[in-house]
C-alpha cells in the first residue's frame, strides 16, 4: 500500500441559492430581498475546497446528476485541483440544491438542503472507493448523505489506520457505535446539544457536552463556538482556542466548513491537534468576512498571515 497522505472527503455537492434579506418571511408572506447569489455548496464539497486551498491534496467522493448543476461542481473541483476520479454521475437523480437565507444585518443564516443525487450515496459506493479512503492520511465525512454510508466509510478508514473526522452536520440521531470510529467529532453548539441533550450556552457547557461524546467512544471532541473560538477536549486536556478576527462579518454560512477543511489539512501534514484547531479557527475567521460558501474559503497564505497576527475580535 502506498504511503498514506492527503485528505479524502465523503459528502455531498449542491448548488447554493443564497438570498439576502432583513428577515425571513412568515408563512404566506412575500418580502423583497436585497441580494441573491448562486454558487457551489454542500458541506462535503465546501470542506474539500477548504482543505485544498489550505494546502492538502484532496480526493472527494460524491454523486451528482448529469445536469448543469453537476457541471458546476466539476468545474469547481477542477479549478481547485481536487481529485474526483471516483465521482459518480447519476442519470436518474438531479444534482441537489440548497436554499440559504442570509441576514443582511448580522450575516447569520438559515438553510434548507435537498441532497438530490447525493442522497443515493451508499455503502456500496464507499466500498468501490475504499482504496481512496485507505490511502489518505485523514478521512472526513458529515451527515448530509445517509448515516449508514458515513459509518461504513469511517469503518474502512479506521481499519486502515487513517485519522477519522466526523462533522455531525446537520444534527441527526446517531448510533453510539459510530463514535468509536471517530478520532475527532466536530459539532457546533446546536449539533452538540442535539447529540448530548446539553444546551451549550457557555464553555463549561461545551466541556460537559464534549465529555458525553467521549463517553460514547469519540477519541476527541472539537466543539466550534462561533465568535468564542473552538474547544479541543479529549481525555487528557481541554483547550479553548480563541476565534480570529479578519474583518467585519459578512456571512457565516461557510465558517464551519472552512474550519473542518482546514483542520483536516493541518492534521494531514502532521500538526498536533490543538495547532490544527488554531489553523482551522483562522480559516473560519477569514471565511466569515466574505459572501458564499466555497468561494469564501481562504488560501494557505491568507491563513498563515492571520495566524501571525494572532487571535482576537
């Protein structure tokens, strides 16, 4: 077997349809927006772009439709140098899409995702791409494709000694057995609450939630806390890594994906986990200063420049 290197990511691609407005309409109401943009999205694809721009060699495993939305994905990955040799094209199902509401006042977001063809990602698809998982230094997946598919991929990676990262987004009920396959679980506050039953309103709450995930079998928890940064928590230490401020917040939609992709890239090149969390926080800090998801992901040079400046808001 060849030397394990780079990052392999299993996840979905959708086209983001992002609307900016002062607020969401109530049922039956129509309001005027103040901005619209269409672009590449999907957590898996966004994280692949983030990891590639952060300096990692990236292989992306997904399904898309034989349509223009799928072509947008292919153009995106080609531009970023992402290996899609295992890409599956569905002739039956269209490529998915996401409705994204972005507050024009705060930059916060609300999202509806329809995975389209990627909802058909199966354990058999994962088995067919098993060598791409086994040859990676780090494997990453999320929960926008079926949980059973993510679990099988994590199992293949774990058996091969690959570092495994589960970004449990969007929040979903998970069997406890999946956590034992994860070196790192990376929820945000909402996802941590859904997984543990603990409302995360403080750093102490975050530590309690992280302990629950460790008890379920996770190797370590990295709980992202927005403007407070991220908490690295394992059985030996608990470290709060501060957030990085790169400028005014424009949109927060891509922050979690920027963090996870950059965190994986840092792990793949051998950074210790706390340094990798710091690297991910810097990437997220840059992403929120830009609109969009994949387009907001920073380059390695941008991340390193912000790391030199240091954290703070």
